[in-house]
């Protein structure tokens, strides 16, 4: 008799497991049919690593490949993630491109104004915004972090500090490419966001703008790294939106928006329409979602979904926002609103490659 009771109990337990599994599947299908929530759990779990992958560095857009090389040179020698993310994005700041560094496009009054931030494994952070005529804003941001009691310096104060720290004051002058696109923009003086401008024909870090092209917009480099000691750091640097209003500051120098690092959990950085990234404290949101146990890719997706919910699908189609994230295990991911975003991943001399950012719309 006892055996029969036990068998019945075992049978009930089996039944409840089957029901639970059915419910999970049904819920998943229902969420999928809503479009925004169609996340395949298995696609994240399959990306879970059995062991920790370190060091590793990831950065936004195609320009990240070159930047990663400089970061990797630091990481592979056992260097600190903080040094890696500074050295990495300096490469982009030095190159001629539409959207990072002094060669980039100006604001609507014809001035290049730069925003940058940096954050280390101790939650130290520094940033500069609306900085003019200084070649490496990310390094000034690091000095703000290391040499002042403050987190953020802006405008002429940031420039004064940079000069005091020995950064050369560069000529007040647009690059040839920027001069041409600015003159072209002045004809209509039309200000509107352009999606994935860095990937469109004739633009982008490796393909500088030429006359007759459309107004330029996004392309920021955000970089996050996990070093051999298991510590995380991040950096972000940009000229912001091309032809922005004078004085406009985006998300990139705002800690928690364009960049956030929590050495217990992970790091995230953002690119795209800064105003919408700031609205949801984007990078901080991504890190907090990882703290709840989400895979970096899933955390990025949820942050993008939040922007779309706030903005509505129609208006979201007019902008681009992308997040990339890295956790303490070296797992990474990226998500964006529109097709066209990519990010560069590097964890070995011969492993420096582009990942397409998954997109929602
Ligand atoms: C900004 N987020 O200033 C920056 C621009 C950008 O790719 O990311 N471009 O809003």
C-alpha cells in the first residue's frame, strides 16, 4: 500500500513539473507575441560562460576595432583596465572622423565641443563636457578624477584645468572634412537626428565625410574592459551630435547615462541620441539589470525597450540608441533600437571582431 501512495505522490510531482514547464512556455509565447518582450531565454543561457573570460575589452561601432588594439596591448601585459580604456579611446580621438575628437563635426556655430568620461574599479569617476581645443578629453577626464575633488568640469573651466595640467591648447580650427560638411549644413541649417550616420555611405571613422553628404550625427566611442585581475573600467568620448545647439551636452560625460561601472557587477556604455539615454540613466540601468542576474545582452535589451516604451514606437524609429555591457565573468552583449549598430569585441591577439548589435525595431 505504501508503495502505491509513494508512486501516486511521485506521479503528482511529475504532473506539476509538466504543468510548470507548460506555463513557462505559454508565458514565453505570449510575451513573444507582444514583440517587445520576445527574448529567447536559451539564447542568453547559451552565452553563459563556463569559466571567467578575462582580460576582455569591448567598444562601440566599427572604430572599436582599432581602439581595442591599443586597449588590448595594455590588457595582455596584465595592465589595469583603467589604462586600457583610456589608451583605447585615445586612438579614436586622434583619428580623423565625423564624431570623436577635434577633427569631428562642429556645433551649429562652428565650434567643436567635446564630451568624455572615465570610471574605474573603485567607482572613482571623472568627466569633462563642452570642452574646446583639447585633443584628448578622455585623459582630461581622468585627471579630473585623479587630481580634483570633483567629478565633472565643463567649458572654459575644463579647458583651463587641462592647460594647467599640461595639455596643449590646439588651434581653433575645423578639420578640412568638418569645414566642408559644416558649410554644406549651413545651406539649409537643418537640425535633425540621423540614424547610424557613422555607417552610412561616405561617413564614419574610416570614411570621413565629404561635401554634398547629409548632415552628420552619431558616433561615439564607449569602451569597457575587464582586466586580468578581474577589475572593470570604462570610458566614453564624443563630439556629440553634429550641428548641435551651442552649449548642448549629451549623455557621454554624464556618469550613469553614457557610462557606468560597478566592479561588483559589470560595466555598460551607450551611444546614440544622448537625450534619450539620459532620460533613463541608461548605463546605470543596464548595470542594475545585470545586478539582478540578467545576462549583459538581456540587460541592454531591457534598457532599449524602456526607451521605446517612453518614446513610443513611431518616434523611436527616428532615433538610434545602442548599449553595450560586460559583466564580471567576461560575458558581454549589445542591443540597439535600429538595425546598423555594431560593436567590437577583443579577448586575444587574434580575437578582435565586430558583433552586430541586436535590434528591436
Ligand atoms: C551624444 N551619445 O552626444 C552621444 C552621441 C553618440 O554615436 O553617441 N553618437 O548624444
